[in-house]
């Protein structure tokens, strides 16, 4: 393989770095009552001691009741991938949607790398009819630097299977092509935050056969990974339709005078080389609204993406990078959380946990379901060893 081809392969593997279902049994609910009666010869009153029932553990990492459809819409010069609930009967016999990270590159380079392309198959079906029961809450996903709209399909499709519409925007200005000087874009007023507002507008007003009437504009969430956190904060500042914010491996400025007071969930990794827990905690402590901080144990910056598990299976990127003389900091970020024999937990375990905490937060904020102890006791009992700490503030 030529040096050019290897270089491009490494770049593709690092796309998200810049910047099997388990069944679970719920813990039984028990109430213990002890009654002591005084002898008949005394007038001592009856005493009763009651122990509160433990909070029931609830898991949300299993797929929801819906199949998942996917379609692509356009914001003029960039695309938005949209996942939505579909009826299981409508996807029987159909082929699941797959994608390749090569698709964001020029066709000439795609052809050069065709023999090393390994598409990722998602749990979604292209342009199938939407399920009955909408309109549905909307989640906007914002990728990190060097990424693109399909870097976290594991979570995007999971949320859609539970009754959400999920829209992931290509933020071209911080995408792989722009970061490598292959795409020159003019400055745009509002930047990526404006992309969010336009996407919400389009989906709420859609009247086509697939998306028409699908989105409830009164129930909107936004989530960002790494640099996507900046888009989350920017969009919340200009669009009052947004009800809750989720950060993955990201932080904001704790000294900002205009921090949101909306419900906030922050999920970070204890071994993240880009956003240390101490740095993120300063931001968390500066927030004033309802908020939760979850610190993953033995995870890194890239543990939040589809790319992490393939990098793990490859054994990491260091040997290729050393041969090519690529910067050590770039390689480290791509491998952060995604290599065996480095103290990290297998990335597949964290993908299930991320699906659980994200969904539980949304169901709770939008009062769609009583999540019970899903965001506290369940993390201790059902995901033991994956969470270093878990803090709440009201």
C-alpha cells in the first residue's frame, strides 16, 4: 500500500477523533414491615417499622419498539441525516442502511482507497414510511472537529427506535476536508448554530411523504461531541425552542456570563486527553440549572463514536503512524479510548451505556416515561465498573 493511501486511511480512522443486546432483569421491589405487639397484660401501643423499597433499576440500552428509517435533507451546501421511528412490519425483508467514511472524500480518492473500505451497517432503513403516533420529539446531533454527520449512528438510531427524530448536520467548516485544506468555505453569519435553527425550521415545516408532520417543535434537544459542544451552546443562545442540552466529551467556558439554565447532561471520560474531568467539572459547577455529570471509567475522547470499535479491532493506529511520521498528538487522540492493552474498556460496552444515559435523560426531561433510578442506582447496579462518578444538581 502506498504512503498516500496509508496516510488517507489514518486520516479516515481519525475522523471522529479531532475535535449485541444484553437482557437485564429489574431488581425486585421489596417492602419489609416488622410489627411488634406488646403482651396482652400491658397497654403498650403497637409499633411498626417500615423500610422503603429500593429504587428499581431500569435499563434503556435495549432497542425500542420501533424500526428506524433514515433519509437525507439538504441545507443548500451541506446535508443533514435524519433518523425517525418506523413500523417494524414496513422494513421486513429490506436491506439495512450502511455507510462508509470514504463517502465524504472526492471520488478520485474514494477509488484509490476502495480495497480498504469497510462499510458500517446501521440499524436503519432508507426512506421507509414513518410510524404512526407522531409528531415526535427532535434531537439535533452536532459532530466534533474532523467529523461528519454519520459518526455516531449507534446512538442516533437508538434514540429513533424509542420514538425520537434525530437530525445530524454536516458542519463542513470543521469537517475532515476543511481541516485538511481540501475545502475552502466562505464565512457564514451565525455559523453552525444557524445550521441548527434552519434544520429545526425545515423539519417542523416539512410536508413531504417521509418527514411531513413528523417533528414536534415544542420538544427539542441538542447534543454535541467535542467541538460540537460549542454548537450546542451557540444554538441554545439563539433558539428558545431548545429544551435540553447534552455534552459528550466537551466543555464550555465557566467564566461565561451567559450560560444556559436549561436541563443539562454532561458525559465525559476519565482518561480523555482533550477534556480532562477537572476542566469539565469547573464548567459543570458554573451551571445553575438542573444538571448531571457522568464520568466514564477507563474511557477516552474517542469512546463516543462509531469509529472507536474498528480502531480497537485494528489494534490501534500507532504502528501505521510511526511509519508515516504522523504527529504523535493526532494519533493519541484517535486512539484515546480505542486501543486494547492500554487500560481502556472495550468500546462496545460504553456505546450501550451512552445509549442508556442519553435516552433516560430525554425521557425524563420530556416526561415521556418514569425513568425511576435509571440515571443513578441503575448505573451502579447494571453498569458496574463503567462509571467512575455520577453527580446531580437541581
